[in-house]
C-alpha cells in the first residue's frame, strides 16, 4: 500500500511507463451492446495524456499542479439513487402503491478537477475526450468558490476524492472551510513490475 501521491509522483510513473489503471466504485464498462460485468475504470496513461495536454497548452510545469480530484457520479457515495414509482397494485385496478428501488449509478463520463497554483482563464479551463472530462480551477478561483457559488469546486471539496495532491491542497481545503463528507478514499498499489494502480472504495 502506498501513501498519498503528488502530481510529481504521477509524472514520474508516466515517464517510467509504469501506469496501470484507476478503478472506480460506480458504474460498469460500456460495450457495443449494453454494459459488461467489469467495474468502471480509467487507464492512468489516458488520464495523464489529457492532463499533460492542458499542462503543455498553458505552459505549466508539474509544480503548478496542487491536486487532481476525482469528482462526479463515478465516485459518489452511496453508489445508487433512490427511485420511487407510484402505480396501481394490480396493473389497471386496485389501490395505489409506491414502489421503492435502489438503482445503481451509471456515469456517462469520468470527471476530474485539476487545481493549479494560478488561474487559467476567467473561469478555469476544461477538456473532454474519450469519456474523460477535465475541469480546472486555480487557487484563487477555489478560494472564492463559496462566495461566487461555484458548485463544481464546492462539490469537489465535499464529495470528490483527491487522487494526486500535496500539502498545499490540505491548507487550501482548511482555508476554504469545506470539509469532505465522503467515506470513500483512494488506495494505491504497485504490482511486481512496479506498475501503479489505484482503487477508490
């Protein structure tokens, strides 16, 4: 088991071609016809390439990245939504009854928030490709998220899972005053060949 990793650690594994995959708690892998039995995951190589394209586009270096946070329906806890349906007890007649079901969450995209030490544009930047959706916020934008009611930032702090982060992220969270409400955490491991894989549970 590996303790928390920074974005610089992520870059190091990428440069060594030692990236595996990140397993997510909600959803199944989409197939041509429906969904497979495999749990949803993202290849860390794909995630790194997309993040690196933002880094390159804006002339950043790894030290500019405070955190990568997995957000959205793929990591929500609990991993289901409550559904209530009102119907007749016997199809067309009888008293009305309410059926209650728990429907597993099936995300359309896998979302990540990238926090940088400077603002990249008025409201950050974003990139979407191959089912991965990246959103960016700078430190100043994060610090003002409550005042300007930036729900993306606020939900990332309360419901998101930081997967790569450093000490600056901890001080930013305490400064903003939004505490994490999720019981989920990231767990990293290396296989025998030294490839990095993670699971959010």
